[in-house]
C-alpha cells in the first residue's frame, strides 16, 4: 500500500470518527441523493438502524408532502455547492420511521472526494426549542399586561393581544415597526441611546426606574406606563421582552388621594387654628378676670389656669405651622412653653432665676404632646413659684432626650430650696395633675426631693 493510499485511508477514518462523534445528526449523500454515511445521532433521531439507511435516497427522510419538490432543490444545490443553512427563512421538517414529522434545522457542507462531490448534512431536531417558543408565545399571549418583543435594532418582532388593546394597533401593524412608534415624540430622539445602553448591560429590570414613563396610543394620546425589561436569548440573537402596564387608573387614584389628603390637611390646619384662637380667647378672659381680683391666692390659681391654657395653645400653634399634622415638634413646643412661663413668672417674680433647656429633635403625636406640655407647665411653674423664695438665685433645667429602647426621658429640675420646703405640697393640684397626666401617658415618674429637686419621666416613644 502506497503512502498516498495510507493517507487517504487515514483521512477517511478521521472523517468517519468526527461524524460519529458529532452531537448533531450527520448524513453524507452523493450527487444522486443516496445516503453514504450516517452517525448514531441520526439513528436515534429518525428511529432507523444505519444499515436501513445506507444506499437509500435522502427523500426517504423527507415528509411525503415535500418529496416531489426535493430532488429539484437537491440538484440546484449540487449545481452551486457551498456551505450554507438549508431552507434558511423557511420551516423545515423531517420524517421519523414511525411516520411522525418533526421540525429540524439543516446545515449543508460540500466535500470533494474521489467519488466526486458529496454533501454532509448536519441535522438538529428543534422540537424542544419550538415547544419552548410556543410555550413562551402562549405565556406572552395570556399575560394581563401588554407584551412586546423587540430585536437589537428596536424592531417589534411580537406583540400580544393586550398590547393591541393598550396601543390601539392590530398586531399586524406593530410587527416590523420600530418600537419608537409607541414612544411619545418628545422622548423619541433619546430612546435609541437608552436601548443601546440596555443591550450593553442586558438584565431583567424596570425601565426608567424613578421616572414617569409615557407611551403613545395610535390616536396620538399619551398615557402613563410602567415597563419591565427582560433579555431573551433566541436563535436570531438577543431580544428584549417588554412588559407594559397602563397605570392611567392608578395615577388618577393617586391624584384623587393626594387631593383628598390636601383637603384633609387644610381642614386640620383650620381646626387647630380655631382651637388655638379659642384658647387665646379664654386666656384673654382670664387675664381680664385677674385685673379684678386682689386676693393673692385667687390670682395664683387663675394664673396657673391661664398658663395651662397657654400650654395647649402653644401646642396647637406649633402643629398649625407644621407640615406634618400627625406629629408635633416637641422641642419647639418646649421652647414656646418656657418662654411663656418665663414671661409669666420669671421676670416679674424673680429675675435671678435662669432657665436652661436641652432637647433632642423629637416629634410626638398630639395626643401625647398635650399631656407632656401640661406636665412641663406644672413642674416649671412650681419651680418658679416655690423653689426660689426671697429672690434667691438659681437655675431651672428642662431636658428631653431619647433614651435606650426607644424611650423618651423628660427631666425637670431646679437647685432651689427643695420639694419639702416648697409652699406646694405633694397633695397640691399641680402635682396631682402631673401624676394623672403620667398615668395617661403610661409613663414612669421618679422624684428627687432636693439637691437638686428633680422630676424624671420615662415614656415609650410614640405613646
């Protein structure tokens, strides 16, 4: 055997091994269309033993409905043999031994041999792929949202019935169109850039997150939408499946809710304003009464009542000026209360008493703010009235801090004569009122009677 013959034999064996190892079905046919070689994948795919196929015309594997035309197609290929996909752009089917048809993709490659030109056909059974595509198509069609599949060039490949309803187009009008036909004119110029950015990083996400998005109806009407984007790998390359939700009704409901909330805020502001004014009227009436009272004890009692009313009025004034009607800035309330009490007691009774206030930024609901304000009013008033007799110098401290475990700690103290020597006893109206208000707030009250006198109130934030 000559070296050339050995080489040819080796080449034939290599080709045979390569064909046999291929995961695709491989069929070698001659110019007359007869099968020369098949691999095991073909046996599995078509249900034949290879011995049943060798020597038979390739049309034996072609469905009956295509057989008459197939020899002509084969002759055309052998007249200009080159590597290409067979039936590109058309659906191809093969015939199983049991008579069933199945969809295939076929690649053709011409080979020059001693027997002349042979064609090696690579066959892929795409039944599962088509089944998956059909399942996707059914899922897209059944989706309650508008679904649009676009290619890398931004052309619509598929649209479901909901997209027809949303945009007013028949799907036949949408398929083949650029997706920008559904984008309002004011956004169109920028859209190709956004699409390219997405293809550079194709991940499932919401489109235009944090921005208001709008789509364009066939009749020229814009409507608000939410869009979800999903990259889909297909035989034709990467595509984008867009899920479009018309949120017109939701936007209208949001606007109605905003309007209702605005009306409620206006109403609440007016209520708090009226309450504050009514309290100020009561304050003025008590002031007029004070002008006609000479008894010192009666004047003290009326002044206490007046300060309690001012305390509530300050809270309503703070809430009226706030943008949030559910919570009161308690630090602002304390500043107003202390200023009012200093004017009422400090400057006129004892100018030697200093006030020190330290508060965290804390907001509280009005149902907690009013009792807390009244407690501060009572404790600071008592310190002004009783802790510093005979113009004694000293300091009143008011502190409000956020403690551990979401607690609020109020501390009111003074370095005066001590609780036991004050004119007001534990049974006084003011201290009994403080205890009642602490119960209302579900707060724990501790009292240090002297050096310094200190009232500490601990309550849960928001109670």
